[in-house]
C-alpha cells in the first residue's frame, strides 16, 4: 500500500497550508496510510469502535471548544485516550489556542501536532487534492501523449512505428506535448485518467536519426503541458491487407487502464496516409460525440429512415 510520511507532507505543503509545528520534539517519520482526513468527533466522547487507523486527525473549533468545556481531570483523560489510538499526526485549524494537556500528552505519545491559520473547510479543500494525488493508483505506458484541440490523445503502437514523429508534427501544427516514450498515468476518482511525463524527461523527445530534442526550447512554452486527461487511445498499427478495419465508426472499441475504460481508435498505416490530420479528426470527432452528436449513428439512422418506404413496399408486394 502506498504511503507518505508526515515529513513529506510538511515539506511539500508547509506554506500552502500555513503549518506551524507545535511539537518539534516528536519525529515526523510517521506514515500516513490513507488520503482520507478525519475529525475525531464522537471519539472524544469515548466512542472509538469506528476509529480508522492511519488517518490525519483534524481538530477544528468544535473539537477544541469541547475539550475546553471539560474539567481539567476529564480533559486530560479524554486527550490521553484519544492519543492512544493509531494516528500519524494532529492538525489544529483556525490558529486556535491548543490545550496545554494536548501538547504535553502528544509529546509523551510521540504524535506530532501542527497548527494551521486556515479555516477548517479551506484546510480540507487545499489538502485533500494533494493526498488524493499522492495515493492515486499509478502505472506507466509506452506511448506518446498530446493535447489536440483540448483532447488528450494517447498514441500507442510497436516501437518505431512513428508515434513520436506523429506527435512532433502535431506540435508543429500548434498542439501540445504532454509526454513522449514513457507516460505516467494515475487515476483520479472513478473514471478520470491523468497522464504526465516522467520527471527527469522534462518534455524531451527521441526522434530516430536526429536524437533527443527539447520541445520547450525549440517550440516555446505553449507547445507543452505538464499533465492532461487521457480521453482517447490512438493505436497505430501496420497495414494488413487481410485484416478487417472499422469503416463506419459504429463499433466502438475500448481499452481498460487502471480500471478506467477509454475509447480506442485503431489507425492502420500505409504509404501516403496523413496520420497527423487523421489524429486531429479523431480529436474533433471525440469533441462532437461529447456534445451529443455521433456522426456515424446519425448517418446510419438516416439510411434506415430512407429505407422505410422501400421496406413498406416490399412488405405489401404479394406477387
């Protein structure tokens, strides 16, 4: 299971979350096991049967006011019972005053305590996407990812078939490169697949016969994107005279990656085919389908409608 440490979180989000470490004596090498944040709620009242381990605990004004309402002995016992539960750390929002017993007992239990100046809702809104990204299911694919008219096209195919050259031509026509050769994919939510390049690659491409080129340096900042949703897989295949290729677009293919089904278009390559223009049409056709217009289905329906008089005539022909 994927994990990040409290130290990783503190280094990455200290300024964004306006974090202040209140217990420097405690180690930050404690793992966060889940992207879900939690507020203790009824746990502070003694009901801990539903407490899930590994979650960051966020204490807002409600929790702090509840602790302040208790007498000293009861407050200490409540905090001690809470801190005995398995948690990576505690964050207190709204720059609230922290009960001294909480800091004292947290140091004894080795649990780091932070304070943020953000309101609780703002804190959740800023931290949740970061944790979701850290824990998102991730894989890699051999291919090239480009933003074509705002549509993320993932080009796949055998090595040397021309994926990079196709994307290079698209960049020349004003479209944008996301990643070449190695595409890192992560799933967001249930049905969104985000692709980006490998960190060290930094929008470089390998063109056979030329070598490694820097797309940003050659074409400018507008020619690249850091990440893009993958919306269509364009599989480049060698032309085979014996193969049957889809010529109507009525039979939609899909490929599943990280549990997300993505439409797939197989494009056979033969001499003279302008794969760049075909790719642009694939992107525009996807946008058209997204807006509710399926050209192939509409054309097929018009054909069926035009055949109704003929069908009626044949049905009435009793000779």
